[in-house]
């Protein structure tokens, strides 16, 4: 079917293109790296630069997904048809985000990247949720090369979304105390979002991991830096403990039941 061909081609193209476009600063001196964009943001919610290394396994995993969904047995599979357009939109949004991050003027870049992250967040979390519902029907290779990378990128984007909006939301605040409180509130919103989807995805640990990863490096940045904010370190610690707890607790029964129903529908 033409629709399947387009869907497959977009995912196959966008998956490696995300990596290429996010690495433009390596080849072009005029391009700004995603890490540099985060560091110029006036926000307390930017973790240590090493936290962004998580993009490497995400990119590799997404490329693996892009290849697997081209296999004859997967091209018209109902599950790949359900997630394929969402992942294509998510990957495409990340590509556009990388271009805006690299070349847009500083003031425009903050707004552009924040807005572009909206479709990326919605689409990738949607794909992750569908995969979580069908986890029991996935083959081992699919769990490693499809479920894990899509969950990882959805989790990291869930944290990065709030990181991108934090400097914009606090841009009109001039009091240092008010700025600190605003950042803590934004962090609380990020944790509420993350906890909701962790629990409603059957305690998806692959989704929870990048969020915990980012929080860990946010804690290190503020707890072990003389210029760090102690309150941000404590708030991040509470968030990290909450994420770990939510991802290790027994999944809700209704989620398991829903998984069973959805798996049966796919097999039919």
C-alpha cells in the first residue's frame, strides 16, 4: 500500500537523519550543538553536559527500529502501522529541532525549539504508550530494537521538553527567589508528567531511565557545585526517588488487562 511505503520510508530516513543533523556542529563551525543551546539557556534545570551522551544509544536504537520496520514481515503489521506515523512525526520533529537548534538566532532558537518539541513529545509518548500496551506480543528482537529505543527517546524528550520551556517560562521573572521557585514548579510538572506515563505504561523502565539519568546529572551539577542551588538538588533528588519507585512498583492491574486485550486483537 502507498501509505505503508511512505510511512516506512519516512522512519527509515528520519532515524539516521536525527543523528546527522544533531551532529552538524562537528562538521560546521557555524552550527550550534544541542548541548551549547541548553547551556546558554538561563535555567537551573540544565543537567551536566555529559547527560546528553544518552543521545548516542537513542540514535543507534532508533536506526535499528528504522531497519526492522522495513522487513517484509513488519511492513503491513498492524502494530507498526499504529506506531509508524507517530514515530515518523516524532523523528521528523527532532530533525527540525536540530536545525533550529543549530542555526536559528539565539532568541528565536529558544522559542522555535520549545514549540517544535510539542509534536515531538506528543507523538513519541503516544508511540511508547502503544508499544507498552503490546509489550507481551513483541518478539525479543523487537523488545530490544523497537520497544527500548522508542521508550528511551520518549523519556528523554519528556524531560527535555520542560528543560526547553523553563527559560521561556521564567524569562519575565527578575527576582532570584521567584526564579528559583518557578524552576522548581516546572520540575514538579515534569515529574508529574513522567510519573503519570510511567504508571500508565505498565511501569515502563526504558521510558523512566532517561528521565532518571537526566535528574541524576542535575543533582550532581547542583549538589557538588559551589554555585549550585541546594533546593534544585533536593527537588531533583525527590524526583529521582519518585521515578525509581514508580518504575519498580507492580504495574496497575487494569494496564495488564488492557495489554492482554490489545495483544489478542493484534493476533486476530
